[in-house]
């Protein structure tokens, strides 16, 4: 979860027709923009003097730096030039060698698995070359096209599994890993809930580190303290609500609120937000490798290729209007579903929490969420440039929804215990509050404004 994967296009790249963070308007509708390299580079900091990230005042204008235009190093210009025909020729040569010779595919061996791998590799190769660019350019736009391709493959696999019953899905998973397909016992963490040092120490395991790393990643994605805190508390309430279905959601009160929320989640969020604040006021000055002198400087330049090219602070402003409120609630719901889905999937498909498939799913959703949330933020806050939702956020929404559909389908008969009455009423109250707030905050003032406007027109008409 390093910062090298949180990279964003500059303003010029976002307006370019070939840069599909979201789909821009027609080229003829966009006024010509001067090359940022023609004028002097903007200087972050206070009166041109850089400010240390820990001394920065977030309310000051110097923390909102305009993105920089990167100067590509001519020594690595090869990696920024289209080489589609070259890649096609090399790929066909490799494919011909593997498929037609006996060096890889011996006669009589099962070739279905190798064929499936070749089909996946061919699809990802096409995606890396031909998919549209996303909002990030570091370490390279092709990396984020690869992430999009992997997400699409996962979505296609989910759609296929959605049409299978639970037993067939479990059987299909054994083709990927023969060790799967065996029932697993669910573990409860609420057996001894006395608040003692020994019990707290016994509750500390590898999952505490996973909690902290996960919330570090969420802070890098959302870039907002309040959003992270709301999501952290909402997830604990979701665990309370669903522990009648999954025993491992049953935890001691101090495990929920002290060990999880106040220690692990807060630590990960704090480090993640401090990292965001560092990148927010960092001076971004890029030089090519050829223009860099000295081995140490060249090494630093190579490493910096995996750091952000620029940084945008997110200000969600969920209470300004209904559109922002709806976007924040939608994002909260999607994040909660993305958090809960793997617990149900591993329980239904009989996978251990540390299984590589579970870890790969968590890491994959994190990588997909980085550009997706950036696209959603631009779609909500800059609708004139983002005329439609971006490809990363669209596909990630489809993926989370497909996971949820599969869970609902496979859960029939698997969780016979009914929803507790108090939990049902808690969800009803929460839903009412979610609807009541925008009604009072946005609906009633809009209705009053509408009535005043039309009553004024009627009074003028009567006077005439």
C-alpha cells in the first residue's frame, strides 16, 4: 500500500480526448489550452519557500497545488511510445512457439489449464495496449490498464459463477485449488469477554496488522478523516447486525471499540492521512534520468517513478447539496459491501481467511478502488469535464454488485436463523434517518423556494 500507486493526471491530461479519466466533451467544445511548459513552473509553498508537511496549514492556499506537467526523460521515451505492432508480433511468436511445439506441451498431457492461462494472458495483453488510460500515470498508465483488465476478468468470472448453484460453485473452485471444497468451522471471538490484560493480549493476532494496513489503504483512497471514521464505526455496527449469520463477527465489546476502532483502525487511518498530507504539500519537480547527475540522484529518480506525479485533496462536502450527499452515501454503502462480501464469500465457498484467493481479492479491490474513487470524485465535483462516469468506477460498482448478487443467491438455506428484531428495528431507524436528513436539509428548502417563486409570479399576474 505504498504511495507509488496513488498518482493522478494533471489538468492538461484530463482535458485531452485520449485521457479517459471520464469521457470529456467533444474536442471542438474545449478551448485550446496553452502548454504548461511554456510558462514558468508554479512554485508550491509560501512565497516560493516550500513548507514542511507537518507545519502546513491546510486552510492556506499553498496546500492546493496545481498539478505539474511531467517532463518525460528521453532516455526512457521508449516506454511512452505506442509499440502495438511490435507487441503483437512478439505475442504471436510466443503463442506459436508454446502452442505448436512439444517443448512446453508434451503429447498426452492435459492442455486445458495451459489454454486457459494463454487466453487470460492474451486478454490482459490486449487490455494493457488498447484500454483507455485512467486518472493515474505513475508508475505507468499501462499498469492501471492492467488493473482494469484484471478487474474485468474477475467480473466475468463472477458472472459465470452467478449462474451456478452453491455446490457447483464449490466444485468449480476445486479446479483452481484442489485443497478447497471442504467445510470449515467458523470461529467466534466472543467466548471470554472480561476486560483483562491477558484477554486483550490473546486477541492480538495477525488480523490486527491486517486491520491497520487495510485502514491505511482506505485513508489513501478516501483522503478524508471523517469519512474513514464514519466507515469504521458503520462496519462495527454491521458486524453486530450480522453476527447471527457469521459467528466470526461475534466479538467482545472491547474488541469492537477499543482494539479495532480506537487502536488498529485509528492507527492505520492516522498514518494514511499523514501520508496524504505529506503528498499534499510536497514540491513536485520532475527531471529526466538523463538530466540527473550522480548515481545517488539517478537511483532516487528511478524510485520516484513509483511515487505520485501530483496530488489532489478530496473534499467530499456531503452536506452541501443532494448530489454530494447521495454520492457520499453511495460510496459508504459500496465500501461496506466491499468489506462484508469477502467474509460471506469465504464462508460460502469454504476458504480460509488467509487463503491466497481471499488475499488477492482484497488487494485487487484496493488497487481498483484507487482510480475508481478518483474518477467518482471528479464525476461529482467537476461534472462539466466528467460528462459520464469513468471506466474504473463503473466496473468496480458492477463487481461489488455482482458479488452481492452471488451471496444473496447462495445464502438461501445457509443461514436459517432469522434477523433479530432489535437489529431489524435498528436498520429501519437508520434508513429513516438517511432519508429524513436530505428531506429536511435539501427538500424542504427547495420546496419553499419553489412555492415562493410561483406565488410571486401569481401575485404579479393578478396585479396586471
